[in-house]
C-alpha cells in the first residue's frame, strides 16, 4: 500500500464577498462580515473593508492572513508617501501601488482578491478590480470573493457596463443615484447569502462622497 502524505498548503480561503459600485459623485464599497474555513465559521463579525486613505477604501476576500499582511504593507507605504509629498494618496495612485505590491509577490502571491473603491481627482467615483498577482482594471462596478459568481451576473443585468473596446471610450460610472446603488448592494447580498454558504451574518457598507465617509450596516441570514 502506498504511503499517504497529508497535503499541506500555506494558503486557506476564508470566503466572503465584496462589491463596489462607482457613481458620478460617490462610491459604494460593501462586504459581508463572515469568516469561514471549510464548513466552520471562525467569526461572524470580521470586517473585510480597510480604509487606506480619505478617498480610497479596499475590500478584500481570500486568505485573511495574507489580506492583513497586504493592508499593513500598504498602510506603511502610504505613510511614507504622506511624509514625502505632504498629502494623501489619490485613489488611482493607490490602485497603482496595490498593483505593484501584488505583482512583486507574484512568485509567492498574497492570496487576496481585492476591490478598491474611492473618488478620483475630479470627485468621480472609481472602482478598480484585481486578480491575485496585480492585474487590474478601472470599471464601473465589480465583485470579488466566494459569492462573486452569483453577484456579477446580477450587476451585469442591472448596470450593463459599456464595452471597454468602444471608441471613443465611454465613461464607466453607473447611472444610479447614491441611494439606488446602496439599495442594489443590499439586494445583491441578500440574494447571494441565500445560495453561498460563505457569505452571510452582516453586511458592512462604506459610502464615499464629497461630504466624507459614511458607514451603513444590514443584517444577513446567519445559517
């Protein structure tokens, strides 16, 4: 009989879902607060959202130990930037920094799937979506995590992003008002929670606009 070796992996997937929607003068970033491994729930109250700068908020799913290491690295880089330039990083600058940070770890990647949302220099909403090794794109809306396969078709149906191949380029921001975008986020999470066992417990929503940052919460199903 052949000897069986236990397969050890440096990675785990702690599940959960993240969504971001950019509007004309706002950005909504949301994530659930469940953290799981396999069929076990580790905690029902873990925030996947990290405010990196006044106008840049990161939501991450995947392996939360790697996510924490990534957030600490970005916070340190941002602090150095502030000392050197005497100002906070813009959201597009933070997007490039995140891409570079993920890419230089490409041979032993951070197992983190990120959505970065915020406001650009003109005050428009912007959303950047990533893979684990730093490839990124500016879009009108995005989702990452265990429920993203359920959420993205819903958002595509409701928001129908213009093709990036269109010339001249069409602005990617969504036509919804801020209140409509928040309602849509609540609807997609309520829907995803019904089918995805790794998404649930509580929804945390961060709204960025010219007035600053606002937090909203909604209870999701606990089973």
